[in-house]
C-alpha cells in the first residue's frame, strides 16, 4: 500500500494545526488577556487559581519554574488581585488565593474566553459543524458535549 497519498494530507494538516492554528489561538488568548490588563503568564495564573493553592502546585500545572510563579504572584499581589495565605494544614507553607477583585477579573476573563474566536466566522454553520465532528473524532469526544 502506498502511504505517501495518505501521509501527505496528514502532514499538511499537522503543519496547519501546529504552525497556524496554535499560533492563532495563542494570539487570540493573549489579546483577550491583554484586554484585561494582564500578560499571558499572569492571565494563565489568574485562570488557574479557582481555589487557594500552593505556588509549587500551580507551577507544576502551568509547567513554570516556581521562581516564575513567585514573580508573577508578586506583580498580581501588588495589583490587589491575589494574596498569600497561610496553609491551614501546614502554616510553614503559603497558598496563593484570588482576592475579590481577582475573582471578579477571573470571571470576566472566563466570559471573554468563552466566546469563539473571530476566525471561526470564516466558516459557515455547516462547515463549523463538520469541523466539530472531525475534531471530536480526532480527540475522541462527544460533539454534543463540546
């Protein structure tokens, strides 16, 4: 069986997803976060803090060095968006937690991010449905839940 015919569309699709789609999504996310007055890493940290957590745990989940989390936390704490709290289970550790202003900003950011990016408007509703079905198949998800 000649696999070059089957492989070529897969390579083209991969390049498109890797080089264009991911960049477009990152640019869109960055612009939305910037609209809230945050850098990309600050936005990620705000979104990640649904509940108080240790800097170490947040760093691990975001794939950041803990020292980067410290710097981000310092800048967000200065703006009154997060605070450091003693861990009730072990007072030697400090937890990062959103302040009421941080929680409000997080909710606003989540609302902004819930809106589909403008580039999807280039597709008709039928094309969007086709893309949804194909991506659901690739990622093994139920398109009704997407």
